[in-house]
């Protein structure tokens, strides 16, 4: 028997499930989502379930409505022993990135996590711009972000690197971690305590699957060697998977991300660049573009060294990207609605 409360089942979820409670239905949590079928965990164990027609129809208009790892769902048992997922219960949090197509649709990477760990390896060197981008995604999810600097045993001064990166992440905890030395693992285990879910986000070769194995106490995710020259490797995890932690909660491993597009993440950007947003709030003009206007607090910070040019340019780049994708999404939704073909009254 599975302990659903240890996975985060609480009074709020029970209330959301109550309208669908019937003799042939049970609540379950999605461990893995494949094309048209999911692996789910219910109170009586693990099952494979297909998607109800209503879910598939809804996904045609909004693919983000499909179940993903971490979702709580209504599982229906049929007389012929078939199992179908009928409803995805409301998500508390959701990690959503923009898909690679031109329609500016969203792909849900994980749901109902309490913490999102941006995993960045210390070797060969952390990529500040990538961390900033992933932090914006993490903040937008509604969960609490944390930065995990993996493979800290490869650095001579890991704490110094952590302090330096922490300056780019206001309000975010930075944890150097090493599976070899055990550094940072006690702190990570706190994030997968009973009732809590941790999602890992980072590029291929960052060490996410190795961290999952360490937290689980056994090899549940495959790992591969990476190139020594640049620290990169092929995608080890090709799917999103939620792993149960013995005596604890769960961790969601996501595929290595070569590039992650932002979608409707204005609030996440403000949190990821809280220092820049605060400076912009002190500009003389509310519509200041920070490009030669008088009384610009952002340019003053650049002049006195409080703000470095690279960080401002990173903020501007992501702001432009979000604006473009928001416009595309608005056009797509307007096109889906179609023109008003009603005839005028006579």
C-alpha cells in the first residue's frame, strides 16, 4: 500500500477530488507520462493508465492540460480492468517552458513540486546566463527555487563560487553538492522530506540523475560519462520521471535542457532579476528604457559598479524574448477564436 500523504496528498487536494469521488474512481499521482499513457501511483500500487477522450480533446486546444510527472489525477477503473485518467486536479505549481514550435505553446515539465532546484555543474565553470534563465522559469512555477552547484569536488574553492553565484540570485539558496564527498546531500534530503516534492532542472550532464540516485539510495536513473573538455554529454534522461524517496517524499528528474524558451514569465523575471527590477523602480520616469534618460537609477548603478553590464544585458534579452512570445501567443489565441461570423440584425 502506498502512503499518499507522504507524496503530498492533503486537505486541499481531497477537497478538489471530492466532486469526482465515486465507487469506480481513486486519486493517483503521475510518476511518468508517455504518449497517450501514464504510469501512476494509487493507494494500492503502481498502474499504467490511458488518457480519457475528454483529456485528449482538451489537449488539442491546450497541450499544457495533459498529465505530467507530479500531477494528481482522477483514476477510473472500468469493468474490463482498463484504467483511464479522467481528470487532472488543479496544480499548485507547474514548471512550464515554451515549446520549440512557432505557436508559443507551453510544455509542462513537472507539477506540484515544492522546490525547483536549478542544477549547474561547477566543472568547467557555471554559466551565469543559463542560471538566470532557469531561475526565471523556476520562480514563475510558483515553487521555491534553489541553486545546486553539482560536482563541487571538482572545484578548489566551491564556497567562493557559491557566494559569487549567489550575488546573481537574490533570495535564492545556493548549495554546493557532491555525490562523491556527500557535500550538500543532507540539505537536499530536507527538500524531499515526507510530503515534499523536489524537481531538478538543468542541462544534460549537469548531474541531475546522479543526485536522484544518491537521494534514492540506489540506482534508479541511468547515468553516462561526460566529455572532460567541456563537461557536456548526451541526454541521459529522455523523459520526465518522479522517483519516490524511501522514508520521504519524491524527486522529479527532467530531461537535460539544451535551450529553454520562456513563456509568460514576466513575474518570474522580476523575481530572478530582483536587483534590476528594484533599481528600475527608482528611475525618475515610470517608462524609463534605461538608455540615456535623465534620472535613470539603472544607469547610475552601471556607472558606480553596483550593476554589471552583463547582468543588465541578460535581463534585457529575456525581457525581449518574453515580449515576443507573449505577442505570438496572443495572436494564436485570437486566431483560434476566429472572426465573428454572426450576421448583423435587421
